[in-house]
C-alpha cells in the first residue's frame, strides 16, 4: 500500500507486474531476497558482519514483549515496562554501527556514523517526551498508563493539557525521524553514500534490516498510542468493547 500510494503522490504507477494492481510485489520481493546469494566481502569482519543484522532485528522486535495490545494482553507487564521498552529500542543503533564498521567499506562506515548520529540525536528529545508523560501518569507501567485514559477520547493524555498536546507532536516528529522516514530519510544518503551502512549486505541479511526498520515504525506507533491516544481503547465508546466480553 505504501509503495502504491507513494507512487501516485510522485505521479508514477508503482508496482504493476505481480498480483492484482501489483499488490503482491512485496511478497515477490521477499521471495527474491531469500533466494539471492548471501555474499560476505573478503575484507569484512566475519563475526561482526553476521551479528549486525540480527542485533538490529532484535532491537526492533524485542520491544513488542513490553507493548500492551489490550487489557492484560502484554507479554511482560511490569512496573518498569516503559523503561524496558525504551532500553530494548536503543539496541537497534548498535546493529547499525556494527554493520557499517564490519563491512570493511568506507562508504558503509560513513553511512553507519551518519545514521547512528541521527538515531541517537532524536532519541534524546523522544525520551524527554516520554518522561513528561511519566510525570503525569505517575507510573512506568504501560498498561496502567493506557488504563488512566479509559473512556471517551477527551480522556486521552493528548487532550489533557496544552503541554501534553505539544509533547505528542514533538514525540511524533522524533519518532518519524528516528525511523528514518521522509522527510528525515537522509540517514542512508543514497545519492552520496551508495546505500548507507548496508551497502555490502544482500539477501536475507539485508531483509533483516528492512524488517527492522518497519518493525521499529510499528513499535513507535504503538508507544505513541499507549502514551497519548488511549492505548487499545477506541475513544468513541465509554469502555473498550473487548472488556464487555470479560477479557
């Protein structure tokens, strides 16, 4: 959907070959990546080169264990789940640095330095936004923060006061930049640094970086929903419909 919509915005067609309207092109690309040769440059550090993609993948998908998807629907619900989630999210940058350093390519190294600098830079104001919500809620339990916003949408922290409203948009901007989405997608700098930190990666290892980027987008969106937009509650009904059935 993203490829087709962005293509229309650019006044082009986008994928048209595989499936109806080209909707199966992403699946075809995934199969292609699994079948491609997994090449490791001879000048690369073999161990670190292999570790990079998996570390980035873990940094993007491990936070799901602390993210609540409903009342009692969290893999880990602790009093410090917010701190745990932020700590796990910060692992992704280590995978980026390892990938660029271990490739044995100066362009990869430059790309890794540039991308890690951007990710860390936006991580600081993003964390400060989380601290503001923490001070208002008085807890680091993500599920409890969502429960405090139970009811209609004006109970959300987004509309609690003007400071939280501004905080949400600062968090949104930092989240978009940290996930390297337009117009903050300069980290890869494809026009000047080849493909950035993953220049030397191919096949499955490259797809792990790809999945890590989209996984981190989902996590950031989930954190924004829990902290500011009522979590799993719709905001259109006095109570969550799932709770009516005793879940």
